[in-house]
């Protein structure tokens, strides 16, 4: 049996998962504890959801002769799950092999989550196409947003930049904007996205917060069109803009 732990990421400022390593040392020799990178041992639920290091258990099914011939060359397989399986953050699952299939069940309800044919080759990632997010889902959401803003050129440019910079989370960010559309008119949304475009901010939650500030400015009779350089240098509104533009993700 082998266990994997997160090796840490200096780039992201996340340390080595010492806690998991110390735990596995109680049961396994150190050469059976493998350090994995953020692609294998760090899980995320969207761009702004829960995230953290994770640990995995792998069983080496090779016989002793094969292990002796190729020591240290064991590679496990990965099987896809339906999109959203862990979205609630409270799902516990259990795995079993049945008649040549790998089956995953919800531990609380006993419901079958997915089934894969057991892959006898090693180091493979086995996908079920039905588990993937629809590739055109983000495009359809973008089209709905453009209809709301009457095809505004700056909104279209912001969404194009968002797709290039954060392709993995493109749909998630657009869904945030889609959910707030009923609460704001098109001019408010255009203005919030225009500020984000100018500041290089590509984050749906930032657009949402800026919409709130734009509305508040209109209610107070303050014109907040464009950049903060065009705003009065006194009063609470400009300070609020500075705070929001400083604190939100600019990547």
C-alpha cells in the first residue's frame, strides 16, 4: 500500500502537508509515502470555493517478481466522477470492485454515483464523457449576458479576456454574473464590468460587488461613471471603491 501527500507549492504559498505525512508514517514505511503536486494532491471547488491538500491511498497489485524487476515504477489510475459530486463539501463516498467494475457509492445514502470498467493498465486517467461539464455551456451563458447588455463591446471584451486568463473557471465566473442579472439594469452591469476591464480584474464576485457600489452611488445621487480618477476626492464612496479594487482578485 502507498499513500500520497501534497508536496506544497512555493508559487501558491501553500506548505508541504506535514500533518498527512506524519499520520501515514505511523502505518507505512517512508518510501511508501509519495509526494504529489497540486494537480494530484490539491482539490478545489471552483475558483472561490473550499480548497486544500488531500491524501490518497494506492494499492500496488503487481506480484513480487514484477515489483523486484521495476521497483518504484508503480503508477495508479484515476477515474472521473460526475461534475458536482463534492460540491456540498459534505459528501462521503466508498469504493468497491465488482465483477470487473470500479463502483463509487454515496456512503450516507448508498446511492451508486458512478461505475467504470476496471482499467488493468497503470498510470491512466479514465473518463466518462457524461461526467464532464458541457463544453459549450460557458458560451451559452456568455450569449445570455450579451443579450442583457445589448451586445456591449466592453462586456464582450471582458468575457473574452476572462476565458483566456481563467479558462478552467470561465463558466463559474459567468454563472455568478448571470445570477445577479435580475437585480441590476444593463447600465449598472456594463459600468461594473467596465471598471473591472480597466483594472484588469477578472472575477465574477468582483463584478457583483461593484454592481452594488454602482447602485449605491446612483441612489445617493453621485455620478460614478468610469474610473475613480473622475470621482470627487472626498466622501465615503471613493474610499469604498479603493477598498474593493484593492482587496479583490486582480489576476
